[in-house]
C-alpha cells in the first residue's frame, strides 16, 4: 500500500518538476539570446563608429601625427638601404632547427589564426559573461579589419617585387593582383604587431607585453628568413600594426565614452491619490 502511494506521488510530482525546469531553462536561454542580440547590435555600431573615425582621421593630421610619420618614413628609408645586406645575412642562418623554431612566427602573424583568436575571445567572453574579454575580441576584430584593408591596399598600390623573384629591392609599382608583386608592406608582420599592441594594452602586464612583442618580432624575422619580404617591408608592416592598433584603441574608447554619456529621457503618465500628471526618468 505504501509503495503504491509513493509511486502515485512521484508520478504526480515529476511532470510538474520537469515542466518547471524546461520553463526555467527556456527563460534562461531566451535571456541569453536577448543579451547576445543587444551586445551584437551595440558592437556593430562600434565597428561602424571606429571605421568612420579612422577614415576621418586620415584627413586630419596633427603635429604629433606628422612627427610620427616622419619617424616611420626615416626608419623605412634607412632599412631600405639595408635590404640586400640583411637578406644575405639572414640567409646564412638557415638550419633545420631554425626552420622549426621560426614557424611559430608565421602562425602568430597568420590572419586565419588571428581571426580564430578574435572569435574565441569575443564569443567566449559572451558565453562566460566576461564583458572585458568580449570587448578585447571586438577591439581586435576592429583592428585586424582596418589593418587588412590598409595593408592590402598598399600592397596593390606599391607593387613591390618579393625577394625570391630576384628582380631587386627597388623594383616597385608593378601594379596588379599578382602575389609576387605584393611585397610591401609585410601583411604577417602588420597583423602580428597589431595583435601584440591590442593585447598588450588590454592585459597591461609588462611580461605579457614583452612576450607578445617578441612573438611579433619573430614573425618579422620569419618573413625575411623565408625570403618572402625585405627588411623594409617588415619595418613598414610593424609601423602599420602598431599605429593602427593604437588608433583603434583610442577610437573605441571614445565611442564607448560617448555611448555611456548619452542621456535618455522617458516621459510617462502618472496617477496617484493627489491627482494625475506626467512623470519622467533620466537614464545615463
């Protein structure tokens, strides 16, 4: 008799418990999806604002920008004179062990791996509810997107022959989409330094910064080691990666500040024992 009563009680309770659990899980899932949709909409606006700000900034040079540009041009000019000697010197360092070690640099500057890292940070940050990690992924995406546009545009416009083509380091303006004439700037190097700049600023740890920029330098060396780029290609690539990374961080911060400072005024009807009227709320 007792056993029968227990069975009846269990069959009565379990369906309700399962229904409640499904209802709860459904609400939690809907809330998560809603939060992701809101984040995605906000982040798309951020990408647009940063891209627009970056484009506008190219038409407004400050004295500091001119000084930095002059420094970069000087560094490229000096490295240009060293292209052949550096190529010859690096060529003497080839070995089987070096080939294995230097491959790490190629991966760090490879855009496919960079895109994967961006996705892990962005979506992983959302899944675990870590807004800082998600924002790091967003900033990295904005940086890599703009860096790719600038780098690829310069490659096509400058049309410099790669070292292994053996046409000399002064062979430029070979316009077109032939990869052999897309030597300057080094895309792997600009990607590597863009990653190092963004992550270094976000992590804010000296040891992490040293490690990140060391990997970026290894990428630059790998491009010269494999005869894919001249040293001046790598110098321009590094300058682009750092410059674009810093500019995107600045623009993203400005956009975030502007969004947080926006005020929203909401007016609504109000009724009480004293009468009727209008109420308002001011959200920051």
